């Protein structure tokens, strides 16, 4: 059953139109559903189309990507749904406001001095996560030193007509590498090496 608009309906529509024309920035206070079309990883921007193609929303390009986390960057895959918002209620200042769906990202990164996975440590407890990261770095460095040591051990003088020089195991450089390897291996096995990493009170 179709009901003809009443005088009150026409007055209400006119009032709404008047309010929209008087305060156009109100529409910029909302967030809008868009879909990623392409990403510019150099400029950290993307281009997108409105998710609802019937909505009166324009395609956007050069949208700055904001993750909402300091130091975090993300490269969303094409087809990812996300939210577009406007800074200062200004339609010319559109940015990605997050709200990503579950589409797998092409890449994501977090640039931070430390990242705690799990409950934050209580005051006075050791920073276990940071200590584990330190252990990994020390292990990698120890392996690199061992590789250098092996290369030095196999280094011989091979110049034609000259007598071969003994392996470098007795040279000062090799002795220094031996000492470095020993020191790092000890640091990995010392149980209290992370004692200096303390949680903030």
C-alpha cells in the first residue's frame, strides 16, 4: 500500500535539505566503507572504490594509510574493505582510518624498540621477551663469527713460486676471533645475562 506524502513529510524533507546545505561538513564526520583498488608502497597511499557502488560516493586516490598504531605500516591487498574518514570534517583531507576486514595483507611491519607478546611484565620482573630477542641476536652473531673463524682457518698462501703459509690459526686476527666466539658463547649460556633488562615500574 502506497501512502501519499503528507504536508509534514514535505516539510521534513525540506528541513533536512536545508540542514545539509547549511552544514555540508556534517557528512564528513562519518566513516565510509571502501575497497582497496591499488597501493602505492612508496608514498604509503592507496586508491579505492566505494564498497556500495550504488552509493553516491566518488572513487578516491592517494589516500594516506593510517594504522592507528605508532610505527606500524601495512600493505593491504586489493579487494580489502576498510574505512575512509576525513580530518577536520574536510572532504579534501581523507585518510584510511583502519576498520580492515579479514583479507590477508600483502605485508605488515611494526617499527618499535620493544614488543611484548602476552601480558605485560610486572614491576621488577625481567623483560623476558626482550631477553629472548637479545639471545637470538647473540646466537646469529656467534654463528657469523664462527663462519669467519672457519674461513680464516682455511686461509693459506697460494701464490705460485712462494712457499705455502700455514693456516691462520696462529695469527693475532684468528686469536681475536677465537676470543670473540668464546665470549659470545659464554654470554648465551650465562643464566643472568638478561638481569639488566628490567620492566618499567
